[in-house]
C-alpha cells in the first residue's frame, strides 16, 4: 500500500482538557509521521466552510459553535493507508460506540465533543490539509 496522508484536528475539548500531548503520543506511536502541525482557532466562517457537508444537519449550529470556541491543533499526517488507519485509531464518532483504547474512547466526552477529527477520504484529506496549511508549512 502506498504511503499517503490524512488530516486531523485535536478539537477544542481535547485542547481544553489538556490532552494534546497524550493524543500526539498515541498518533506518533501508531506510526504516523507529522507532515504539518499548528495551534490555531477557526472563525465561524472557517468552521461553516470546513463542515459545509453537514450544513443541513440538526447539529450544525452546535458543531460550528463548538469548533470555534477555542484553539485546535491542526495537523497533516503520513502513513501507509493513512485515512483508514487513522479512523481506526480515533474510533467511532460517538465515544459510547468507540472501541477500547481508541482516542475517542479515551478522551472524547460526547458525540459532539469527541476530541479529534479524521478525514474520511483521500480526496477530503487533501482538501482539508490545504484548507489549513500553505505548501511551505508541509514537510
Ligand atoms: P469528524 O468529521 O469530526 O472526524 O467526525 P466523524 O467523521 O466521525 O463524524 P461526522 O459524521 O463527520 O460528524 C462531524 C462532527 O459533527 C459532530 N456531531 N455531532 N450531536 C450530534 O449528533 C453530532 N453528530 C456529529 C461531531 O463533532 C462529529 O465528529
Ligand atoms: Mg467526518
């Protein structure tokens, strides 16, 4: 399988609850190489654009409110089979359904405030990485 990339965010709850270090340790220990990384905060327009696919969903307003309430860690990660392997590492959207030992099982507090984001396809990984990073910030 070819090496490829995914995009992640440690969401505002993960940052607020002091889990940046533990989450990054789990990510790198699982074989992901950090290609780009920064602490940043999304504006309302950023979050509405980033999650535009969900704009008809009942939780959209709550999601935008949550994702903009504090800083996030944004990162691009590289590994063989990066998108699927990262989704496995983070676990199900709802931490109640997330497998034991996954990042969401360990650090998420609810289906909305679930500690981390992971891209759902190679195409979206490229779009989401480019949303947050300039070419010169990728290594
Ligand atoms: P993500 O995109 O953040 O990696 O999460 P995901 O693929 O596991 O879940 P997705 O369906 O894409 O939903 C995006 C984010 O919206 C929030 N959400 N809240 N209150 C709710 O029922 C609900 N459902 C989803 C979560 O923050 C979810 O990660
Ligand atoms: Mg998603």
